[in-house]
C-alpha cells in the first residue's frame, strides 16, 4: 500500500519522510526523482521545449530548469502543459520504483506536495498524511532554512494557497491523517514514531 505524505513549505513534510525512512518505510521523493527524470528520460527536455515553444535545452542537452521555472510559474496554461508531459513519466517511474521495494513491506511512502491538488496521482495512493503547522511558524522555518526574507518566502507560500487555507482553518483537507508539527524536531519525531506504531506496521 502507498501512503502519500504532503504539506506546504515549512511544514516539515520532508523531515516526516526522513523519520518514516528511518523507521523502515521506503520513501519516494517526487521532487528529486522528477529532477532525475529530466536527465534520464531520453528526449524529455526536447519534448518539453517543443511543447512550450521555447528552447530550454542547454548545449549539453540537459534541461535549463531555472529557465523552465521562470516560464511555467508565470503562465498557468504552460504549467498545465508541462504537467501533462512530466506527470506520466513520474507515475511510470514511481511504479517501477515500487516494484523494486522489499516484498515484505506493507507500506511505501510517496512524498508529494501536489497530491491534494492533482488527481492524476490519486489512483496510486491508498492513504494521505498531511503535515501541517501554523502559517507564521512555516514562514519562520523557511526563512531560517533558506536564509530568505519574509517577502521572498511569502511569494512562494502564495503559490501554495491551499496549504495556507488548510493551516488557517478555511479549508478541510482531503487527507486520512494529519500530523501538526508545531513543536521542535524531537516532538515531531515522537509523533511520527507513534503514527508508525499505531497506524503503519512495517510487517
């Protein structure tokens, strides 16, 4: 079975996945795997460039990810077009990865920031765990982690409006479980380990 772990910037989603990994659950990091696919899938960079009508290939054939981000995140139509090309590759990659996990694993984990908004992946998922935290705390954590100012982080959080609405109680999340990460790392670790013991047995 597959558990999707999601959460907004600064929520601690990646830290929860790290703790789950230490507790014996294989973890698929969608963001890093997608970056690898840009390099490993033959012709993917060219297909993206052709679809968007912009040459995003470097001289060595690799994708200019910074240029791609500048294009798609200011144009929702281009972002949807990019997703229509990349998401099927991610799904195929995840299924291949899952086939190679140990046979005695009852659960595997997919770390994904988009699972609540993108129905394309929901058929892969059995349960969803949302990692949440107050917006102000998420902002402060991200500023400290990335050494960024409040305005820069605020713009990034604005692109994840759903998570802000969830954190501030304006939207009820479509999630099976919620872990509120409003303390220190030790507190979060205890919550995740309790979740593992009570909800997700490894055998």
